[in-house]
């Protein structure tokens, strides 16, 4: 049996990018999760990268696609949000961050390879999640998954998701889904990084690669 060379399906000078990212709101905030593998074709360039970036005190984003493109986008949004918070004298809304990201992604969509999930807590909407896929759309969602690994877990997420989950239930749900995606997707792997964002603050954690909650 010959194994197909998937790298031959790429255009000249194009590298395949792989990720699994996820964000789920709950009553008091939002849980964001991501794997940590950065791949350049078939070569793993970084096995412990951080794909969850802070945009403001209570707003985060999960990055997928080109690392350079998404880092540039998050830098711009972080800059504009900081200015906005100073001008208004209050915490920016998650919706504001998502629409800033959408504007930059949409107006430069011909030059970018960036799929982003924006999530966080604000005093108006509480915990909320917005999905900004490749074309630059912006959709508020009850949960969002993205990256190459997400295609493997749509059935699991649809079956296991429940409304009004507690913080611990939501965190367990995210860890389980991301670990299953990492097991199936060759471009996702490493460790699971998580951020729990609530009014009280942010809790950053990780699950080592040999302790992933993969199983029935």
C-alpha cells in the first residue's frame, strides 16, 4: 500500500497550515482552547506555540491559518482596542473587538490566510463568542470551532454540547473536543492551552500531551 503525498496537492511555495481552535461561552464568561502545533508542510516548526492571544483585559482570540497574518491582525486590534478603552473610559465590548477584526480581515481578504475566533466577557453581553472565517464574515455563535482539526469533531461537538453548562463542564467539553481533534488531525498536536475568561479575571492553563482526555 502506498501512502499518498499530500504535500503535492499544494501550490508552489505554499505551506499547509494546521490547527484546532475552539471557544464556548457559559453563564459567567467564556472558555477558549487550542492545540499548540505550528506546522510548515510536513515539518513541525513549533510544538508548544500559544494560539490564544489577548486583545484586551477580558477579550481573547484564537488564531488559525497563517501565523504571521493572524499575529499582525491581533496586534492591530489590540492597538485599536487600547485606544478605544482610553477614549470611552470603560472596558471594550467583545462585539467591538470582533467587528474590528472583521473589518481588517474582510478589507484585506485577498492577501490574508486568517481564520479567527474572538471570545471574552463584557458588562453588556456577558460571555460571548464570534467566529471570523477566511472570507472576513463575522458571526456570533453559541460555540465556535476552527482550523483543520475542527472538521474531525463537528459530530462530537454537536452531540456533546449543552446549553447553560457550568464553568467546569464547559472546560471539560473544550478539552475533550480539542484532544479528539488532535488525535485525528496530523496537523494538530502538542499540548492543549485553555483560557477561562470571566468578570473576575482570566485563568490560563494547559494539558500536557501525555495527559490528554482522549477516549469515549
